[in-house]
C-alpha cells in the first residue's frame, strides 16, 4: 500500500499562511515589527533549499533505509510478514496509525532534544533558532543538514514492524503540526495545554531567556517534556527575547547555515588535547575545557543559586 506524504499538500499552503500573517501583523500596532524583510527572505531561501533537498534525502530514508530495516527485521515467512521477535508485522488499522504517530512523537522528542544537547547536531539545528523573530516565516527556516541524520532516530519504528510508508506519512503530519506552532496570535488554549504542545509552549522553546532555554522539545504532545523534565509553561510576566545567544549576525543564508561549524572549528583549536577537541564538537553547546564558557544547564544552575 502506498500513501502520499501530506507535506506535498502542506508546503504550497505555507507561503499563503506566511503572507496572511504578514499582512495581518501590518494592521496591528503591537505586531508591526513581527516580520523583518531581510530576515523573511533569508528564512524562505533556506526553506526552499530544504524543500529541494528533502525529497532526495527522504527518498533515500524511505525507500532505502526504512525499507532495508523493515525487510531485515520483518521477513516474509510463508507469505506473512513476521517480526524477528515473533509477532506478525503491523497492518493499516486505525489504532496502528495512532500508535505509529505516538512512537513518531517520542522519536521526535529525542531527535529534537539531542539537537540542543550535542553541539555538532546543534550546528545544524541552530539555523532554525537563529532568527530573533518568531513567526510563520521562522517555521520554514530549516537547516539543510539535519535531514541527513534525522532518519536514524526513527529506524527502530519500522524495525518493530510498522510499514515504512506509514512512518513517512506520520513524519509529514508531525512537520505540518510544527509549522503552525510558530505564531504569537494563538493564546493559551485551556485543557488542550494539558496534552498537546501548543503555540505558547513553542514560544518558550524559541526564547533565549535563560529560564526558557532547552525547554519544550515535544512534537504533538507535551507528555515527554513533562516525563523527562524539559517542560516549561509560558510566563506572561517575562519579556521574551527570541533567537540565540550567539547569533550569526547575518542575513546571508550560507553564513546562517555554516556559522556554528566555523565556531566549533575555532573552539577545537583552543586546546591540543584530543579529548577537549572531541568535547568541543560533541558535548553540549557552551562546554569549554577552561571554564571560559558554560552550557545552558551550568548557567541555569548558577542562575538558580542567586
């Protein structure tokens, strides 16, 4: 059975919603600076680039990687797909779709969290956070390199017996949900906030305020943030500042895409010790061998002691 990735229909709508939000913001005094023209052009340029690259890499992920894993762990035995653990591989019942989407969300949480905790991954993901504006334009400001390693966080799902094409659809649905979270116009939504990752929670995620940093990594749901200690509610008494503490200070897409890799290389040259070099690349952002800079967790511990 084959399915169409919902992003095929979603992507053409993204520009329409961006233009709608842009026009709407121009008629509201408080939101007139919601968009910056150069910033928006940079975001859309990177979004177009990732849209071109994504089909190539997702084809490899879906057709080669996911299918390869699925075939290895779910061979046909007497004409029936059977998982190597003994159960029959899953079909397309509605409840199987729900479970697959839940497992996709769990994988997204850890993929997203590690993008913030491993500096080499952060170098790819920082692109999405590099704007100091929070709007639907920022939603398409995607790095071009995350798509090369993202599938590896999900291969365990087809290994369990979920059809690869089902997982690809779930990934598309997840991406659609993530896009619409990037707006300041949706207020807190009552009981929905108890279960789902919402717009106000994602504002927290994009803030560079110390108390908000590295919070709310969830996709659809906020349960994994609550279980693993990374959930934070929006506090309206805090004046949010969006972006990152070490921005690229450029609207050039190539600079935005690569600046953190350059910073990693420069930091690695600070010490001749190979362990230090490794840590500069793969420890949490902000790690230093001499205490000259601090990780977010270290900064938050110091902040809480005050």
